[in-house]
C-alpha cells in the first residue's frame, strides 16, 4: 500500500492542475465539516466541563415552561428534599463596579449552595457560606478571573480588601479560576463576572405568587434525575394542598443542566452540521467523478498491469491509494480552512464569550478531520475502484483509443455522480431560500424598531442612595429633563424594559372573570414608561390618549394604563377598549385595578420571533424596580449622542455606569442574531455546493465531449452548424440538471418536514422558495454547461476527424 501511495503522489505531481482542483474541493468539504463539528461539540455535545456534569440539574415551578421558583417554594423544597447534595437559587442581574468611571457588569446573587453545585474550587479565597447570606451580614463578593485581571490588574492581595459595589463597599472573599464558566439558562449569551450572596428579606421569605429565582442542584450519589423529580413533584403536591391560591397550577420539575443549556441552540447546530455534511458529500461526488474520468485515460496502464499479473484487488488498491492521497492532502489544507472557519463562527455565534472560546481546533476536531479524510477517501475512491476492477485485458486489446476511455458503465457512473450532486445542491438551495425568506420576514415584522435614529442604554440605580422609590422617581425625572435638553435630541423615553428583550408579566382578570386558582387567566406583559416613550420609539397610538401624571397609581390601586392591540383583540374584540377595566388575578385585595385610556400598536416583547403578548404600559418607571432603559431619538444617526449621554449622566452621578449603549437597529440585529447566523451559514454552504457542482458538471461534460469528438467532427463535416452542436451539448447537460432537480425534489419534501419547527413563519412546502432554489441551481448548471458547449460548437471538423 505504501508503494501504491508513493506512486499515487508521483502521478498527482505530474497532473498538478487536476490535483489542485481535487485537493481544494476536498479541503473545502473537510474544512467546513470540521469547523461545524467543533461548534457542535462546544455548544451541544459538551457545552461545559464540570466534574460529573450529568448530575447537575435545574429545578422549576413548571417543568415545561421554565417557570422560576418563588422564595417560599424554594424554602420548602430545600427543607424537605433529600435528593440533592447541594441545592440553591440565584437571580441574574447587573452590578455597578467601581467609584468614578464605574462599569456595569453581569452578575448574580446566589445562595451559598449555588457555586458548590458546579464542583469548581476558587482560584483564591473561598466560596460563600450560609452566614454570608444572612440579612445584615457584612457585604462580600466573589469575582471572575476575567474581572480580576481586567479591572483589578490581577492583584494577588485583593482577597480581603474592599471594592466599590453598587455604591457601597464590599469585601472580596474569592476569585474563580479562568476556566470556570457559570452555566445559567438565563445568561446564555452573557459571561457572569461577579457573584453576591442572596439575602432574603422577611417579606420575600413568604412570597409564593412572585417567581424570579433560578434553581440549580447537584444530585446525591446514586440518585437519578427521575427519582429527584418524583420527590420534588410529591413535595409540590403537598404545597398545593397547603397553599391552593398560589400553587394550584404549579407542576414542579427537574431538568438536566445540559438540556437547559442546549435546548434552544441544539436543533439549529445539528441542522447546520447536516447541511455541511451535504457539502462534504457533494465534494466527494465531485472528486469521484474527476477520478472516474481520469481512470478512463489510464485504461491502457491498467491493461498492462493485468497482462503482467495484477489482480483485481491490486487495481482496486491502486485506485483507492490515489483517492487516499487526495484525501490526505485535502484534510491537511482543510484543517487550515477549518481554523479560519472557526474564527468566523466565533464571531457570528450568538453565545457567551466563554462558549465562543470553546469552539477550537483541538484534538477532538483533528480526530474528526482524520475520520473525514478516511471517509472521503473511501467515498471518492469507490467509483474509480469499481471501474478499475472491471478492467479486462481482452477488452483493452479489442478497443481502439477512443473506445478504451469511454465504457458505457463509466459513462453511467459519471452521469449518476453529477445528477446526485445537482440533487444535493437543490436540497441545500431550497433550505437556503427558506431560511433567507424567514429572516427577511422577521426583519419586516420588526421594521418599526429597526432604526439607527434611536439610541438606547441601560442604567441601574443601586445601593442605599436609591433605596427609596421616591428618590428613584426624582432621579428619573431629573435625568429625563437633562437628556431632553441635549443638542440633537428630539424626544426622550424611559422604560422599565425594552422590546424584544423580555421583561416581566402578571396575570389579569378581565371582563366578568373571577379568581379561580385552577384556571389560567390572561397573562399580561407590563412595562412602566414615561409619556414620550411611544413617540421616541415610533410606536403609534391608535386609540385614546397618552399617559399623564394623573394615571399614576392612586390609593386603592387605581391606575390608568395604555394597552397594545393584542390585548384588545384578545379581550375586547367587538368592544370599545377605552374605559375597560381589568384587575390583578388575586383572591382579594388586588394590588391594582386598571382602566384603559389608550391603545398602541404591537411590538414583540420576548424576541423578534416570539408571538406578541397582551401588554399594559403604566407610568412612571420608578415604581417597578431599580433599572431603566434610556431611549433617545435623533433626527440623524443617534450614535453621535453617546458622548453627550455619558456627560449628562456624569453630571448627575459619576458613580453610575451605562450598560449596552447601542442604536435600536443593533438591538434588532442582536435579537435576530441566531436567525441571521443560520441563514448566512446555510447560504454559504449552498453557494459552496453550487460552485462544486458547477466544477463537476463542467469537468464531466468536457470529458463527455472528448468522448464524442469524432462524432461531433462527422456532424460538422456533413454540414451541421455550430448552433446545432451547441444545442446538442446544452440539451445533454440540461437533461442532467433537470433529472437532478426532479430527484432533489424528493429530498426537499423530507427537508421541509425536518425544518418545520426550525424555520420561523414556514408553512410547509411553498412554491416561491422551491422555484427560487430551482432557478438558482438551473442557472449555476447552465453557466457550467455553456463553456464546454461553446467550445464544442467552435470545433474544427478536420482536427476532430484526425483524432483516433
């Protein structure tokens, strides 16, 4: 075999043009598949590296919905369960770090059991203890390695010292190692950089109606997830019996951390891996067709080998050695392409920085590349090996030069390989059309928000200075007035949450509904906004009036609200919504009773593709939390307002940092990042496959014309025009394209069923994407056919007839 490999490399060195095209083709297929394998491993197969990571689970109030825990439910579960070695809860948030020029970083407040769940010891210092989580205990924090290095210069003496956190001093008690990643379902795209102990207030300890805690636990040795879930559900039934008003519809569940971290991204990554596998198959078929055509020119050589005693096994091994040599070279250069591909994937992947860093060309990826090399050597080598195995000495002697290179079986295999490539390319092109159509549909549905004239930033009021609601409200008012005076600002709107990025919701009793803990009532998104918010965001007021200070919550919980069109369509489809009243879904003493004073157009709340939910808007934002989103509208691109915004805030409080400063078209791009990445990659794979198909079709048709040179010469000598030859060759190639499209149509039906749950707005197999895909493949095929067809039409009949 080594002798055959050395001979194969010598032969390839003599045919450098052929070798370059074949190696490049395989390098593209192997490189793309290796890069996607690295992505699949980092994001889906092995998304984190904790000791016994399969024992880490998430606990929810509702198993299927990811409904978080309430403080009182967590307390009862924690006290009664015996299935967990560690069980804690945390709440993600933003932390202001530093004094002047402070920065806002992503963090989490955790109970003492949360970090031990992951099984990673701190690099320096210690983790939280139960005493750290007691109300009134001294403030302490744990830092990530990244924050320690970038903000505090990696100071080894930082443990035990105080730093400024949320306007107060806190002692650093621990620093996590560089490789530690806080895998949290609510922080998939963020890196957690700081942890604070969660300290429940007396009021929080008794709350069962409010849910904001993410539960995480590690199973005890010998306890399975099923056993733990059965215990949690049994405890949940007891809580339902004790607290029917708050717990009747809760169905506690336990899911693995792996499932929670991969359920949203897994299907898309697997689908992309399948798409790149099709590209690899096209590459193999392409090289197989080139090798098959090349083997025809070596029939004389094979005949001599047979005459000298070579067996069929020896001929097959010789053919496989050549494909193996090409695959080895393709894999080598493919790894270089994979390195560049991984860099591109790291840039576009909508995941945290830690997950992006995990997408690397490591040992696993190299092993996959070796496996892909062996597979391509086999797939690309089988057709020429079969042709070589059929070599007959008698057949070679009986054939003239023309017949020796053009057996019927070889022609059938060549056509079959080209048609298979066209079919695969059609499947990919249809997928690309579906994803591109879906992405443009998403952008169109969110075009109201997709603008660069609105600048947004998030601000968090932390610490004792802003502890009181009245203090926060006064600050928001001063901030709004200051920002409205900035040059270039046409309107200012503050809100408790941004469109497309989630928020909070409540349950409401509408019309004649009465409280019933067993019945699901209308879920209502709630946003607290200033009066100019709708003007700033470009959200049209369709009925009624805007909010005024008189709509603020009065004694007895009365307030005026604006609702969106989805609320009206769901609750008052045939009534005038203005003046309609709804109230909180509570047994007694509802915390609010709302009167509708206006109706605005819908905007999506939880993502660019999520269904629009009923929503109510109230004023002012200081009543519902410490954080606010600042929105500034300008008559021109709003990016230039960034330094003015920073200066204005510094005048009010230099210790407050801004977070996520961006224009709203960037907000939309972030919300559609996953769809854009998938559509872009599928389009790239489609273009690559089409390029390979075009090369394969061009080469095969050129070879086919060589076999028919004498026939074409006779036709021209007998008076056929160049146009006749052109139509003859075009017809031959277009028949292959048409047959490939027909076969590929069956693949698109199967693809449609697979993609139905992955493509937003997809309604089965529709004509526009199908026709677009067919047109793209047909165009690429026709362009590949035209060159050899044109050459055939310009052939000199005298030269053609002299060929023998």
